[in-house]
C-alpha cells in the first residue's frame, strides 16, 4: 500500500505487541 498505510500498520503492530505482553 501507500507509505501512510505502512506507517499505520507498523504502529498497530507495536500496539498489538504491547497488548499481548
């Protein structure tokens, strides 16, 4: 996707990892 989509996806992944921990 676009650059914005990638950045948003990265942020979401980090948030998900924090929630898992």
